[in-house]
């Protein structure tokens, strides 16, 4: 499956990005942390869109749309 490229401040994995955001918050640099969170959110939206385009049956909520019994 093809995902959009992730590169936020040199971090290229989701774990690295989360760790970097935590470290930035710990350092007291909240404006940079908020910027990184916004960039990460944009990446996640693009990733979800790519998943849905490649697998139309994919549903991020695990709900098929049918009626519960």
C-alpha cells in the first residue's frame, strides 16, 4: 500500500514524530510543538485518504454501515 511521504523536521516515522513532539513540549517550545502537531495531522488525513482510495472497503471506524442486530 502506498502512503504519502512523512518528513516532519527530519523525522520519517510516526513514532519519531510523536517522540519529537513530546520532546519539544518537554523543552517548553509549545509553538513549535503545535506546528508539528498540525503537520502530523495533515499527514494523517492524507494517509487515511490514500488508504481509502486504495481499499474502498476500508473503514477507519470498523463499521460496515449495516444495521446492528
